[in-house]
């Protein structure tokens, strides 16, 4: 038989073989892959991405979704800084409401902070209590940070072994008495402990001594509140974190960077090989002190929203890699704790609610600065996933979880607090016009509809 005949026979045989079938196929002109936005078909089986092929290959699936014009399939976002507050302060926020808000904003994985819940996550029994409460009500995947407080050094390794992703500490009063701060020497002691099993210390970096000497924030004038939390307090604390990380060899992470003054020393530390990562948040990138109205306590957070010039330098720090990624620091409270009636910045709870809005907020600002969409999504998906060691999250690639958001980057909307899913209807973004809308969110290949909780609890390196 000639080679041509052999080839024809092989082709005929191949064409009669059953084609591989997937649980879900998503096709579109715009799929954000690790090589950029491409026309692709994504095949999903058992909740994982198992095929990524050029558009036109006609992958077969039990369900086939065709992206509409103007829609981009992006990896589900990963938010490593969320205060859920349950149990203990569930009237502030809970797992059901927080994870619905996350999914509505394209976030498919959150990591919960160890404080504001009662008990705080500072030992294994508290962690197990939090898991028991969360287990049957989460709409996205949820992991947990542990807490480092005075006297719990002996609990850190046990929490690590039980699956927390790292540890958070404060260098000043946290706002709740059951989560007291460490001083710099105590932080260094705990860093040495964490270095022995290569965990990471996340630090709320504001210096208590500097704030004690700053002006009092009483009243409804935001300028007074801003002066009460000066950049110097943040800068001193960040310098302390850098040096203690340098001395111990531990991994350290600066939470919610607000002061652009700290960027040069962060760059220097990274050049020196200090194991340092840094995050910032949408409110520091989108809001400015100059626009905050008298009594606008919905804007209060710590560290504070600073001036417009400071904001622009934070954007530069993101673009040059000094700041590693963006997370929400979703820190909600009840309406009464925001002291809306009086607008007293000294009394109001400090925290911004934005879990549902993050991608639209950042994209609205980024596109004005000529920053491409792929970079924005990486800051909010792949990079925080890498930081937390979530190796199956944050990318559309074979072997990764089939966590997606369908994002219409040219859609526009005005923020209506009545349409937000977090528990208390307050946000500084009310009435703000934003670009880009999440139309659908998938968790392991299934649409998150907000009615059936399908999220799973994550342990470091595995699913619970």
C-alpha cells in the first residue's frame, strides 16, 4: 500500500473515533490566557481546565457557552485581604453575604483575616470554629489567615500545620481589644518562629508612638483625621518591618500600603534581597483626600486615603513592580458604627466596603492611565494567588481550577448601594460611575448564582 493510501486510511479511522467531550466549553474571541487576550476555546472537566485551544477547533461539551461581543473571559480574582467577621460580629458581615459580594465582583477566592470575628483566629480551636461556621454557606472558595498576638507564639506552628496561609499582626491597636498588637521586638520574635517553617508575617504597619503624638482627629473635618494618621507613622513602621525581616530572613508582607513616601525604601529592601511583598487597595488608587466631604465617615479607613499626588505615586509603584498586587481590604461594619448621623471621624469605624466593586474601580482608573487590561487582571488574580501559594488559582491555563469571570470592559454603570451584596448598604463609591461590569462568575466550571453555596474551604496546599 502506498504512503498516500496509508495516510488516507489513517485519516478515515481517526475521523470515526469518538471526540473528546467536556463538561463545559467556553468559546470566545477574547480569552485572557497566560500569553495575553486570544481567541480560544476552554474545555473544563471535573472543575479543572483540561483544554485550551484556538477558536474554531469546535470542542464538544455537555454545556457550550459562546462569549458575546465585548465580553472577555478572565481568571477568577483572588482577594487575600477580606474581613468576614463571622462568628461573633456577623451583623457586620458574614460568610454568605461576603462571598455573594465577592462572586458578583468576579472574585472566586478570598482569604479571611483573623480579627473582627470572635474568637479571633489565634489558635487551632478558633480556626476550627470559624471553619465550622463557614463550611456550608460560602459561594466562593475561602481560606484563612492566622493571627500573631502577644503570647501566642506557641500556637503559630499548630495553626500553620492546620492550613492557615500565614499570619497577621498589628503594630498598634487593631480597633478590637481581643486582637492586641505586637511591639517590634515581639514581631521579630514571631518572625523567627515563622522563618523556621517558611510562613509569612503580614503587618498592619503604622507606628503607635507616632500616632500618639499626632493631632487629635475629633470632629467632621477629614483633614484633621488625615493629620492624625500621618505618613510618617506608616513610614516608620514599614522601616521597622523591613529591618526585622532582614535580620530574621523571614518573609514579610506590608498590608494596604497608603504612604507613597515608603516606596523608595521598599525598592531598596527588595534590591537587597529582603523577602518583602507589598499590597495596596482600590480606595488608595481611586479616591483622594481632597474629595472627601465634611462628615464623610464612609471614607474612613486606616491607614487613611491620602492626597491626589500620593495616589499617583502609588500607581507608579504598581507599574514598576514595587507594589506587588491589589486587594480589597473589605472591612465592613454596621451603619451605626460609621457614625453617619454625626460624621465624627474619631468615633466612626475605620474600614471601606468594596469587595464587589474592585475590578471595576481599578479598571476605571487604569484605562485613563493607558494601563492594559491584562496587567490589571494580573494584579488582582495571578499575583495574589502566587503570594498565597494558591497554585491552582489566578490563571486560565490547563491544570488550573475552572474559576472564571465574564467581564464586559466597556460596560458602564453607577454604583447603587441597594444592589451590593455585602451585608450593610454603605460604601464611599455610592453614585460613582464605573467602567467594566462582571456579567457572570464561574467556580470550578459552575455559574455562581448566589442561591446554592458551592464554595470550598481551602487549607494551605489543599482543599478542606
